[in-house]
């Protein structure tokens, strides 16, 4: 894939608000730069890669097409990632880490410590253990550089114990994630278990997962989420969709009670809804599917950056509901209704 290919996909995935944001934040006082011309050129729907290149060389004969492509791609990546990252707790914690270092260098020690303390609490609230550890270790480093001014031995031990505790939790989450990834790849690549050897391997994996659960905080959203995801995948592999569906409903309740921890875009939640819809379809329980399809539709306005992930899922499951029930005329009408939207996303 060339840089122009990537550029076409990136620009065509942008919504109206993103295009306007980019144009406003790159507006120049005098004249239009080559990368702005290229951006406007790609916005013209229906232009092929060859036509974009031809038109650019015609109107910008002195410009370098390859350099302009690279510059526009990097600029888009920088502007759009910043636009969304600023709203995320993960980005804010990393930003606070850099700001605290800057404040400390300028001898604003109290301000640096206050910032660290604030975002340590936020990191724990959102279960951002890696970010917490960065901030906590920076805090102790600062105290060390100040020869532990304002810090006694008991407080130092307390700070270090918390670091050790969070480190253990982080390692447990990473181990648990690894086990879930293993069962996921087996489910995707192999499907249900087919012989005794596969059954034995699966049971060994399930035993390790139970051990991983026992070593984690019971009130951790991440730990509970991974456990339920693993359990659902286990039941699917052992051809027990009824138990899998029951676990999915528990998982749905967990997600609904922890909306602030979904992430942006909420890919785990989207995959969870997809899992429920697959399970309901397996049962032939088409009456309950529209409820969860509507949940996907509600995400479209809340998380515009996930539209290219969500819209195909909505179309696929709405179509499958009709074709599974042999409602082929309705399925064709459904396809015709959204044909234009599908064509828009073709690139």
C-alpha cells in the first residue's frame, strides 16, 4: 500500500466535523499550500488514485507529489489524533507526566507534586495502571532529587508499597489478557473443539484462567471483563451457546455500569455487542437482536470515530436477520435503502 492509498482511506474515513477541524487548524494567511490543495483534491468524490496524481501535477507542476503526500498524511495524523486524545484520561495522564517534569525543572516543586497526585488518582479511577506507575515513580524520583524534603520514612514506604501493589495488578491483567487472546485466536482460527487433544488444551487454558482470576482485585472492571469474555469464548468453543449467552448478559450489565471505562472508540464494547448478536443468531432468537442493534446505532453519534467499524456490523446483522428467516425481498429492499452509504465507504 502506497502513502497515497493510506491517505485516500484516511481522508475518506473523516466525517464533516473532522474535515472542518483540520481545515481550520491548518489555515494559512497567504495562499493555499500544496498539501491543502491535495487535501481538497482528494475530497472530490470519485477521483481515482491516478486521477489525483495527474491533477496535482497539472496544477502544481513545481510541487513534489510524494513529499506533499507524506506531509499531508503526517499532518492529518497529528491533528486528528490530538483532537480525540485530549478528551481521554489516558492522554491526560501522559500529558500530566510531561507537564510535571517541566514544572520541576522550573523549580515549581509544589505544582509538580499536586499535578502528579491529581492524575495518580485519575489513573486509578480509570484503571490506567501503566500511567499510574509512570507518575508514582516520577514522584519518588523528584523526592529523591530534593533529598526527601517534606517526606518521612513511613510515607516513602507507603508510596513504594502502592507502586508494588499496582505493579502486581498490572502484571495480573497482562497475564489474563494473554490467556483471553489465546482462547480468542483458537476460537477464530479453529472454531469449536474437535478432538480430545484440543479439549485437553482448552481445559488447561481454563485452569490457568481461573488461577489468573484468583490473583486479581475482585472489584476491578478490567479483571471482571476479561474473565467474562474468556468464559463466553470457552462456552462457544465447547458448543454451549446457552451458557455463553448468559455470560454475555452479565458482561453487558458490567459494561453498562462502567461506561466511563469503555475507551474511545469503545472497541471492546463493540466486540461484546457483536458477540451477543452472533449468539442470539445461533439460537435463532431474532426477536432480541434489534435491541442490541439499536445499541450499536446509539454509538454512532456518541463515538463518530468508530463509524467505519459500527456501520458494517449494523448492516450485516440487519441483513442476516432477514435472510436467515428467508425474507429475501425485505433483505433486498434493505440493501437498496443503504446502497449509497455502502458506496460512500467503499474506499
